[in-house]
C-alpha cells in the first residue's frame, strides 16, 4: 500500500515537471522563435562563405580579407551550432544538428590544409550537405513556430546565403571547377535572389527603414547581377567578393529589422 502511494506521488511529481517544461517550452518558443530562425538561417550563409573564402585564399585573391573572414566564419559557425544545440529540444532536429557537427569538423580539417582543387571540391560538397541540413532545420522551425511574418523573415535571411553562394560559385569556376553544374547553380542562385528581392520590395507592410535598405540593394543588384551571370567570362573576382559581402551585410541588417518588427 505504501509503495503504491509512493508510486502515485512519484508519477504526479513527474507529470507536474513535464507540464511545467511544456509551458516553459511554449513560452520559450514565443521568445526565441525569431532568434532561432535568424541564427539557424545564418548557418546557411556561413557554410557558403567558408567555401568561398577557402577558394579565394587558395587562389590568392583578396587574400588578407578572405583569410580573416574564413577564420571568423569557422568560429562563428561553431558558436552558433552550440547555441542551437542548447536552444532546440526537438529530437529529430537535434539528430540533424549532430550530422551538421560531423560535417563541420571535417570541413574545418580540410580548410586548414593547403589549397588543391580536390580539397576545394571536397569543401564544396561538404558545404552543400551542411546547407541542406541547416535548410531543413530552418523549415522545421518555421513550421513549428508559425511566425506571423516568418515568410518575409525567412526570405530576407535566405538572401544572405544566396549572395555568398553566388561568390562561391563564381570563384569556384574561376579556380578551375568548370563544370555545367557550377554554371547552372550560379544562374539558379541569381534567379532565386532576384525573385526573393522582388517579393520583399513588394511587401506593403515594410517599415520605412526596411524599404530604404531594400532599395539600396536593388540599385546595386540591377548592375552587379549581370557580372554574376557572366560567370564563364569571369575576370571580376574582387568586384564579386566585395559586392556580395556588401549585399550580405545589408540583408543581415534587414533580417534583424524583420525580427524586431515581429516582437
């Protein structure tokens, strides 16, 4: 009898703990949803930037800036990954985070080796896997939290990745990875960026500040997207490096403004 009472008390206690955790998780989801979307989305951008910087350093173009950016991006990727691991409780997403961690460790190991086309190709392949994994995480968070303006936030955040992806494909082609996939992927990425930018510009609920920043990007984009699409001719790696970094920075600022707007 006594054991039965103890078991009931224990079960009640466990139930109360679980219920309190659920309540905390729901409250946490309201507070952290936009932040999670932002930092998980940023991992996509960093994966592309790491690959881009590795090839720029290897080809001795914008060496100082690319080397500094490469080291900073590797460190930031690890920092954000650890933060996501602590904030996310979903078992399926956590399992995917474990996979991304394995890939990022391998990526860091290769990135510290001397540049070769084989290593560059390995890094391109690894960052594609990491991008796919992080995109799945973003999509899962978007579905779970159903943010009021999650579509706009996600589009702005994705533009950060797409701009770095453009630079990655451009320098990959110039370095000697001249296959049809590189050209097609570049043109598809430019198309995706244009479509997202158009969607963001047409949003009638943008703040004055968001619209101003978007128009600044659009003004630059109308000029530089032609350089990006002309990947097979090449010859403008510095312009591509600097303009895509500029666009990434501005899109990051816009993403933060959408997060602020969502609060």
